[in-house]
C-alpha cells in the first residue's frame, strides 16, 4: 500500500490518468491525497469530479479555491470569471450529486506527521487549531445555511485572524487562509492579491511558510495552489502545484519514500 499526494488537477483529466498509470496506482491497495482544485480552467472538470467521487475511500480530497468557487456559483453567486469552465459541471445531468459530494470534502486533513491543505496555514495557528477551524467551515458547507454561507464567502476582508471573529467574516478568513493565501506579513496579515513567485512578494510580506514563529512547524504541510512557486519541497513542506493547467506538469509524491512522479500537460 502506498499513499500519493497529487497537485492541482483543474480539469486536466487526461494528465491525471497518465500520472496514475505512471505510478501504477491500484485503488484496491493505494491511496491518493488530492490537495484541491479538482476543477476549472482545464477541459474535463466533470470527468475529474466523477472519477474522484467513484474512488471512494481510495481518494482523500481537500477543497481548493476553485472547488469552492464552483459551489458558490451553483449557489447563485453572480460574480463569474469569464475564463471559467464550470459549465461542464453546471450543465451535467448528475450536477447535484457531484456538488453534494464535493461539499462533503474537508478543508484540511491531518494524518500522522502530515497536514494536507490547499493553500497554507496561518502562522499563528497550530495544526490542532487549524483542524478545529476547518471543521467549522465543513459544518457550514453541509449545514442548513450552506447556500447563505457560499453567497457570503467572496471577499478579502478581514485579512487577518482574530479569535473574536464571528459569523461569515470568521468563516471567510479561515477559507481564505486555507485556500487562497500565498503571502502574509510576519504577524499574519494576508496579502491575497499577491500571485507571483516568492521573489516578487508584496512589500512587507513573505511566503506564508517563511513567516517567523510559525506555530505549525511540527507537521509537514502538503499543499498546492501556487503555480508560480511550482513543485517545491523542503523540511516541513511539500508544495505540489506545478501548473499543469497552464502547460506545466502534474506532480505526485509517494509519501512513503519521497519519490516524485511528473507528467507533462
């Protein structure tokens, strides 16, 4: 049995299948950890969703910002990105089943020394704290007010954590940190519009994983989201978004021994 962590797929179903063939994935024995962004931009989002859903317990998927964007649009959010490819899912005959499955996926998964999250973890959060906060979001996504939550999710404010936050602002900060963050100030204020490589960090910010006094260093954080960073591995971090949807590669790491597998877009 092996566990493979795989970076942002974003509708690149054919690349995913080539990668799984390359690693010799056996759903009866192996597990996949998918770091989010199953959908959008790429040409086959609906096929990716169906495939992951049908893998059952063989695949652990955490939600990414594009996955949440799909749920927001389905809930009635009118702020559409003209470059999205969500029509594939929104017009599918099994749309509701796929959306229901996606909403059940967690925001974060912790197992052993690993923590899987799409974008990152705020410096002030321990992994235990982050788990509890991710569970708050999951409860909102699957609760009776899920549609209202999704319609209040968009926005960059508040841009930092405060234990006193409540309601939609509290949930928005949690989601933004775990699915959108790349840069933050040393004291944890997020710069959510920063998208370039680390050398182009907005003034006064650092990559979230370089923040001093980060309280979550005891775990190896497995993430994606940052295609300008690319595949990047160091002690305590495995970043897996190698830009497949932009013509780069789709990356998998076998966590049992650290072997890296990649296929071109």
